C-alpha cells in the first residue's frame, strides 16, 4: 500500500523565495541600485569591511545596509556611526536571510536616496549560500584566522559565490598561514573564483575590493551628476 505523500517543502520555499528575489531585482533596476550579499562566518570581518567602506565613501555615496543577525543590532549600530542607513533584521533561529525579509526592509525606505545596497547576511558560512536575496552577487568573506581549510570544506558556498575575500592577511604570520598556498588550493577547486586578499586593519586590498563591486565607478557617476 502506498499512500505516502512526499512534499518537497524546501523546493517550494526556494521557489517562493526566488520569485520575491526576482521582484527585488526588478525594483532595484528601476532605481539603478546595485546590491551585494555579503556572507561569511561570525568574526570573519564582514561588519569591519562595511565600516571601512561606510567611512571611506561617507561624502560621496549613500549606502543602505541591511544587517541580518540572530538577536542583536550591534552590527547596524557599528556601521550606522558613519552615516549609512542601517536596517537590522533579527532572524531569531534563522541561520540566513530570505528574500521576503529584504523586500520588507526595502519597503521601509525611500530607494531614491541611496546609491548602493549592502546585505550583511547572518554570520554563517553555510546556510546563506543557497538562498537568493535578490542581490547582484554573493560575496563570501573568510579570514586567515579560520585556518587553511575553509575553501576546501565549503564547496557549495564557494561555488555559489561570485567573489571571495580572504581577510585579516595581516595576521597570516601569527596564524602560520601561507596565503599563496591557500589561494592556489582554492583555485584548484574553483578555477573561476576571484579571491581578493584584504586586511581591514592595514587597508590592503580594500581599493581593489571597492573597484570590483563598482564603488569607484559609482562614485564618479555621482560626481559627474553634480
Ligand atoms: N587583525 C585584523 N582584525 C580584523 C580584520 N577585520 C576584522 N578584524 C577584527 O575581527 C573581529 C570580528 O570582525 P567583525 O567585522 O565583527 O566580523 P563579522 O562577524 O564577520 O561581522 C573584530 O574584532 C575586528 O576588529 C583584519 O583585517 N585584521
Ligand atoms: Mg557582523
């Protein structure tokens, strides 16, 4: 007797999520608003990177930052100090942001007033990678303090990423990490993946990162408009 009904809940949730993500893309297009989804473990440096950009571009670009966190608004407060508008989403037990949450956040603000949107996803190297939040790209931030095996141990995450950041390279000697070796190993696994080495502490690689996501070009366009 076979009366087992199999419902693929995950697939249905993803389908519903993808419809909303597409709606977000269409809406952003109307406002010419780029958006990147930054994911990575707790402590890899996501908020520090956004603080750095918020400070550097404070007088030229207006950022909207959507922060996902289980419980606190610490990250939104940190980045908000530099004048960016930060919207905090507390997910409770949710290990990643979903498109409906981003759509709700975007409905709370006047999108005409922003030049660029950052999503700082919930600190987690696994869950956010397979959920589309309506961004142009997913960027994974990892750091040398997480050890040399992060790229090898998270194949889905890096396959789904358009860019990877290897942060805290100032700490590589203390961690006894051979950065070139780590990057070579990562490229063996993901030949297409661009990996930028950064240190928020020293500023190394941050200009390249900014260029890569279009902050420099966006700045010129804004200046040209004035
Ligand atoms: N030495 C060093 N520390 C960093 C760097 N980036 C971030 N940190 C530190 O790492 C810790 C976690 O950073 P945070 O931005 O909160 O990580 P998040 O959880 O990914 O948002 C903080 O104490 C930062 O000051 C870096 O490039 N070099
Ligand atoms: Mg953070």
